[in-house]
């Protein structure tokens, strides 16, 4: 994935130690910067080494996250999301 | 009279405060057990563990304040800090261990604020231990939903045109805010400037103090 690409956080609810906040799942944002790789925390939580994964900082508008109840729609929120949680924003 | 109707008051007239002697929690017991085992089995020594606690307690927001003050006074350093926060802190001689730091900068148009909704991630290797409120459910849940209201409760009222950027520390990075340099500080030394940089200003729930 290249910079400034629009991405969507996958809408899934697997069990376990997940570091993708539930309030961002299914939301669309854009890549602010690329980081890592870092070990997959979903494996590390169980004493495993953790596959190296690219970590992205994804930026969302408050309007995208909270809809009509956003305090200020044009404010933004950045979060770090691992690559396996991202899909192209235009994916079906 | 030891058991008269006022025995809940101390001689000074204030209510007694309960002793802080609650039973150990499960995890406190676990920590003690693991620590004692590590010492018994020769993996670590009590002196090493105490030294590590002392090293963590020695870290304080004053370290971060020196980093901010240098960024205000040294344009090249500011660029390096924004490009790689960890390397810039190490360059100043701070022992930040494995800390992966991102510095975000407040400007006339942008105000940054840091939160960790999932737990309480905090750049403690630079700033020391997090304030208790940073770990509260209220701060963690409200800052991503109504950051301006939270900021106003901290006494930070932003001008209308300022955009708020919330940063949720969800994974491996930790964050420090470079607050805006106060007006009226031209010609100040980094040491003088550092005295204006508060802990909260580096979380984004405060501004640097006015001179």
C-alpha cells in the first residue's frame, strides 16, 4: 500500500487480544504514515514470537467515526493499525 | 472519651482516613511471586530490580521539557525530532530504552492530544509514569468522542479555527506533543524555556505556560 491510500478497517470481531479498537472497525480513513514491521500482538499475547507485520498510522475524520454525533466533523483521529486489518476503501 | 459520638473524628476535628492496607490483588500477589522466584533462581537480583525501579522513577516530564525546548530553539533538531522521535531523544542523551516515539507538533492551526483507548500506553521512558487520570475510563473513552469538551475541562479552550487531532496509541508507538512556543519568549535559553513546558502540554491536555 502506498502513502495516502484510502483504506477501510475490516469489520470483523475475532476473539483474543486485538489492538484494533472496535470503534474504528468498518471505518474508512487514509494512511498517514507507514511504520514497522512489528510483531503481531495477536500472537505475542499468547507467548508466540509474532509474525512481523507492517503497521500503519491511519487518519480518520470524526465525521467518519461518529457520523451525525461528531463533536466537530472536521477534527481527526489517528490510530495505529496492522496491515492484516486493512482493506482498500473501495473493496466490496 | 474513646467511644463517644465523635470517635470518627481525629483530635484535630477531621475525619480519620482509612489505612491503605487492603488485601493484595491477584496480580499484586503474582508480581511478588514472580519477582521472588527470579531472585531465588538467580535470574535477577534484588539490587537490579531496585535499580530498575529507581531508573523509572528518575524519569520525569522535565526530560521531555528539555526535548521540547531544544525543538523550539534548534530548527534542525526539530526536524530530526519530527522525523524520528526516539533517535532525537537518544541524541540528547536520554536513556529511553526501546521506546518508539512519535512527536506531533501543535501549531496555530492544529492542536494534538494523546490517548490510549485500549489500555494506558504512555511514553514513560521519556516522561516518567503516566498521571492517574490518563488511565481512567472516562479520559480514554471521552477523548476520542468529545476531545474539545475534555480539553475545556482541562482549561484548554481552542480558537474556532484550530483543528483537533486525536492520537490513539493503539500499538507500538508512543507519542509526545510539542506544544506551541509561547509568545514573548524571544531570546530565551532552552533551560528557561523548558520551565514553561508542563507534563500536560506534552500530552496535549495543556498548553505551555505563558512567560
